[in-house]
């Protein structure tokens, strides 16, 4: 049924404008306070207890949302909710800082947020975080994915970071660009569009060097470049998140975006939007294969050679 469900998700993407996914902050609690994270700076209402959070996920599954992305806070602080999500949805991604390990959850993939080699990462995320996360990555029974948020804090070490991660048992590395809040104090972390264009060019060179472990394609890059498709979608009314994804906070209340209601869309660096539009606007075979691998579709070894260029 999971394979059938994933096929339904892709069919909806191709032939309808209906929502397919639930993105939910399952907790406002976290064991870290990363410099660039908007979430811990905000005040939050209480969070739903496990039973109500799981019931909410089941409700949206019945309404046709077959995929889920779990955020926080730190999702590993709610292990029962994570396990339930893997059972409820046909595809499930769980973002974590990696310091609490990776429980085996059927139907789910772990995505570890790291932001550079040890020194740079720990300046952003806290002393000792890098070593703890790397230790847990080595212990994991299934290779996790890695996600790097590129900002002014780490823009000079992207290739070095990829080199470090390539030595670990991981499935791949994805990238987003720091998205500030409108009028927020965090705006200084965001790159200018010109700086971002240079990093995007660099990412394609890194992909050629390290291969398909680097999860960004030319079509995805085009969505984020200022001389590409970026200005055709960087407004709330045009963002695919508004039609494809239903976003909720830990109290079960709707919000517009995974980055929060105050996200500055004019400077959005969301990897999910880049992947979705890169795959479908127009249809791009290589980006579609990246998404299929991310969803855990079978046959990854057969399609890997096609992911490189």
C-alpha cells in the first residue's frame, strides 16, 4: 500500500492542484538553540498530547494527505508521534538535529540538520553538537539524509562540509538557503541574491565532483537563481506550499508556511519548493528521480547513475 500511496502522491502532483502533504511542528521543545532558528525565539501555545497529535495526523490522512514532514522543535522528543507518523503516511520525513539518535521507524526517513564542518556547525548549533550527531550517524542502522541551511554564517564552507559528509554512511545531502522573517532581527543571516547565485553555481560544481550524493539538480538551481525562475514564485499567492502542503504548529493550529507566518517570501530559499518546481515546471527527469529517492521509492540503485549530471 505504501508504494501505491506514493504513486498516488506523484499522480496528484502531475494531474491536479490538490494538497498531498502535511507539514507539522510536532513539538515546540528543543535541546538546542541554533543561532539562525526562528522557532525558539517565538512564544508558542501548548502542544497537543500524543493521542491528539496522532488523531490529527490520522484525520488528514483520511482527507487524502498521504505524505508528512515532521519538524520541531526537536521531533525525537516525541518518539511515539514519530513512530505513528511512519505508520499513518505513505511517505514520511523527520527533521532532527541528530543528537538523540535515529530510531528505526518503518516508512520514515530521518533528515539531519547540520550546517558545516565541526567548528562552523558548533558556532551555529552549540559546542559538541557536530561530534554527537556524527557519532549517531555512524551508529544508525539506516543511512540518514543530511540537510544544510546556507546562510552568511556558513557560506564559505559548503564544499568542505560536503567533503566531510561524503566520508560518512549517509544517503545524500540537501540544501536550502536561510529565509528570514519580515522585519526580523535575523535578516543579517540571509545572503543577497547575487551571493546566493554564486553559491548555486558552486553547488553544481560540487555535485559534479561528489556525484548524486549532492541532492541538487540544475532544474532546482534554476528555481532559486535571480536570473532563473525565482521571481515567478517567490510570493505567497504563487508558492506551491499554499496549495500542496497543509502546515500546522504544535497546538494543531494552521499556519501558512513551514518557516512560519512571518517568513519573507521575497527571499525564500526553501529546498522543497525548488525540488517540486524543479521536477514539474517543466518536467525534469533528474529532479523527479531525486524526489523518488527521497520518498523511498524502490529501485534506487538502478536510477542512481542517472542522477549525476
